[in-house]
C-alpha cells in the first residue's frame, strides 16, 4: 500500500487505472473532452504531489542540496519496475538520467509511464488528481 493524495492506495489499483486509461472509453463513447480549467490546473499542479499520486514508490531525498533554486527537490521514484531520479521545482520536473524534463502533471505522467497525451489525461482523471 502507498500513501497518495487520495489516502492509502494499493499499487495494483494504479495498474488497474493505467489499464483502463490505455483502453479508453467503451464502445459508443464520443471523443475525449477535458475542460480548459482542468488542463490549466494540471499545468500548475506541484510535481511532488503528482509523483506521490502516480508512483508505485516515491521518496524525497532529504539530503539533496539544490545548486540553483532553493525550492528544488530530488525524488527517487519507481513506476512499473522502472526507477527514476527526478528534480522538481513547483510544477516543473527534470530527469537528469535522460536530460529530459517538462512542466505540469500531463507531461510528468507521459514521461514516467511512456504514454501519449490522451492516455495520460485519462489516467489523471481516473486517479482524481
């Protein structure tokens, strides 16, 4: 079990949410619609909060001393047996192992799960982030 913004969650629940997000809606469902407000909220959502909500394992490195911005933190994250080291500052993240980063919840979910935009949006909706 994991502690997430939604409380205690079983890591199997995250896999179920991902499967449902990848499979999309059922037959007869129209195109996916997401409000501009929701997209803007996801763009501003703190990356550390998103990490805690989507990862199988997430731990902040309390010994980390940022070089540039004092509000940057380093996180050790595992998603489906893949481990990441992520630097986060507010909604922005950077993965130093692959020199790739982005901003907002959708970008972060796409990066760690290796999924497209629509699947990331569906996953965020299912996780109520």
